[in-house]
C-alpha cells in the first residue's frame, strides 16, 4: 500500500507554496483539482500538454510537499484532492489570486 507524506501546513513556508504554484503544469493540475472533488493521477494531468508519468509524478510530489494536495489510495488508483480549506487558512487569498490569474 502506497504511503504519502502530507506536511502540516503550519510547517510549509510561503516560498515553497509559491514555487509549487509557479510551474504552468502544476498550476494546471491545481486548477483541475479546484474544479473537482478528487481526481486520479491521470485525470489530474493537464489536457493540453501530455506529460510522461515520471514528470506527472514529480509534479504531484512537489504539490504534496507544498501542502496543496492530498493523495490517498482508493483500490488500485491514487486519488488527489486539493487541500483548499487548509491552504486558504494558512495563506488567505493566495490560491484565489493565483487561480484567477492563471488563464
């Protein structure tokens, strides 16, 4: 069974969160997760630029390390969900501002 590390958001510095959101592919993943309850890894990937599985895995790892997403195993799939409420408490307005200017 896969185990993922999800940091306490109190331990996540602002620069790590901004770094995670700075990449266009990671931002696209966050935008897709913001519009859905939870997505498998392949469904969370940006549609406009197909990514190799290893690259997608690295992007998801970076987002997990920054406290933006939570990944849980559901059967054989890994389901990713945005930690929106927790992230908004830690960094009020940041995610809204970034997502509003992502287009």
